[in-house]
C-alpha cells in the first residue's frame, strides 16, 4: 500500500526529460500491456488502444508535430513552441492513447438504452489507462507529461504508421529520465473536495 501511495504522490508533470534509459524497452512494453489488460471499462468494452513510440519513431512524432505547428503558428512567435517540441523530443519515448470508435459504436448498437453514455464512459476508461501508465512509469524512474496535439497530428500519424481509421487519438505522453524537478503544486483544501457521511 505504501509503495502505491508513494507512486501516486510522486507522479507529476515532468517537462525536463532525457533519452537516457531508466529501464528496458521490454519493461516499458510490459507496463503498457498489463495496464491495457487490467484497466476496467464500462461493460468490459475494452475500447482503449495504445501505441508505444521509441527511438526514431518517438523523434519522428515530435518532428511531425513541429512541422504541423509551423504551418499555423506565426514564425515570429514560434520560438516558445519550438522549445516545447524540443523538450518532448529530448525524451526517451512517447505513448499514444487512442479510442477505437468502432468498438464504441458496437456497444451503442448492442445496448441502445445507454448509447449516449458510451462515448463518455470510454473517455473515463482512457483516462484511467493514461493515469496508470503515467504512475507506473514514475515508479520505474521515468518522468512524463500528458499532451494533446490531436486532432492536428491525427491525419499525419495515421498515414505514416498505418493506424486504423477507427482509432481516435486522445493524448500523447512523452517520457524520459527526469532532468529537472516538477514545479510547485498547490492543493485546494480537502474539506472543500471530500464529504464523509456516517
């Protein structure tokens, strides 16, 4: 229990990351596989999809994203964006989180009384996947952050990596060995956020 709580407490947004390996690629894959296998989903729909990008593929993702952003961000204001892209690319890898819309549509057809709920439930389950991977990567010694450059990059990466058309990109998680601590975090009073009734 203590180890789990420590991992939860220590999981933060880490933006200073490097390409230095903290654990094996096989361990990273194992973490993602176990999260995908054991994270709950409404009606056991299992609509989450995950892609692990390492090495050259990780670098390509942030090169693609940079080039796409250059088309929409004015050149004289691009330097902060470039720095951000460089910081993500400096990491060891990126994990992409998707939802398979074909699965969601199938659940809507099968359980029509809840059809308006399945898109919401799928996002909730995807968030659990993101959080668990993030926390377990932290427990291994990696730092990570969660990014959302979708839908800007969707078309490019689908074409480059043969991603099924039914997969919708939800989030990107660059990770690597931390090179800087997280910033300070303020906590709102728990009394405003939790009610205990007996």
